[in-house]
């Protein structure tokens, strides 16, 4: 059995470089080491793991099954080491605490920039790490301790979290200014279901909400293109590739000036709540608790 104490961090860095470049020679150049030094470190890792990590051939190297497993663990381990070093450096220059917050796209695009700026203005010694993720991933991360606080959509179950209201938003239909819906004051979602949509990728709470709403009226939504961001949706609609649904606050004024129009959806489900959540079974640090209270306070609604 491999002894975890025998895995050297520098050797793991070299192994990741070899996996990335697919070549011992190119990895040596990238790491500014000799080819023999890279080969020696890989051989030492294989000795510790007691199995082959690389399959060598004329064009370079490929990871074995064991190599792919080690790559996943090594990448995660070195990321944690880098985070640790960064936090220790921050403490040395006066940072008193770190808060890890994961949030969905809606919260990051519409609300969090201003709210975090206001929080940091009165808590300048706090360092915040913000990651953009899907709502279901956020709930899981807070529950398992990967994140201290999460901001997520209201259609994602979060039974293990203490959940408080963060913000509300209004969903709108986004169409080209020349579209037949563009001059409508409001619209029902069912009226738009004959159109082709540009949507977010699988797993997004907004896409799930749209599909559920279509099923509720015994219809199917026709997704023509899926993208990873609100900006991507806007660009595809601007190019005439469909229509879409976005939060009102995510549609910037310059997009309207560029030839896009928003029409508020009158369906009840189009009025959404964003929640901020923290673990029920784990005590937050004082800094994280202050941010949790700040985001859920009435002024942040």
C-alpha cells in the first residue's frame, strides 16, 4: 500500500505537467528541469504508488488508469496547498478571516458585486473567495463544507441548510427588437412556446424552471442552442438564433440599445426568490456569520 507521507509535492507538480503536455520532454521544459530529473521524479512516484502511472510510446506518454486517478487527487491536493499558502500570506499582512461563498449566475450578475463591495467597506480585513456555480452544486458544497455560504435559486431543495431570503427578481422574455413580441407589455410563457429558445446548459435552475413550466401546460420547450452564461444567451438572441428568458437585472441597458427587447413574464413562477444558505450543523466563523447576516438583512432584499 502506498504511504501518503512519501508523495512529494514537487513530484506531483511535475506529474501534472507531464499529464498536461503528454510528453516528458515538454514537461521538463515547462518546469525548467532536465529530462533525467523529470524521469526520476516520475519513477519515484510509480515506486511509491507501486504501479505504472504512464504508458510510454513513440509520440509521448499517456496516463494509465492509475495515472488518471493520481492526477485527480494531485490536482485537488495542490489546489488546497496553494489556497493554504495564499491564506497564510493574507494573515501575515493583516487579513483576519476568509469566507468562501458560492453563488449562481443570477446573484453574481445582478446583486453580489454591490453587496460585497458594501460588506467589505465595513469589514476591510476579510478576504472573500467567490465562485460561480449551479444552484444544486452550491447547496451540496455548503452542506459538505466546501463553501461557507451559498446563494441559490428557490426551486432547488436545501433541507440541510439554514435558508434565508436574499433577493427577489423578475424573469423576462428577451427577444430581438424586430420580433413580434417586442412591443408587448407582458406575456404568458405559454404564448412563447412555439418559438425556439436559447437556454443555459443542463443543470441550471433556470432551465429546469422553464421545462417544468412547459410541462405544466402539456407542452415541450424547444431549445435550439445552449450556452454557459447570460451574456452568451444575449449574444445568440442578438444573432437571431432564438429567444430566451433571463432575470430583468441581467439585461444591461447597452443590450437594449443594441437591438434587444425585454417583455416581463406574467406567470407566477417568473417572480423568483434567491436564497442565501449556511450549514445547520456547523458553526460559521465570525467573519462568515457576519456576511451571512449582512446578505440576509432587510437592506439586502
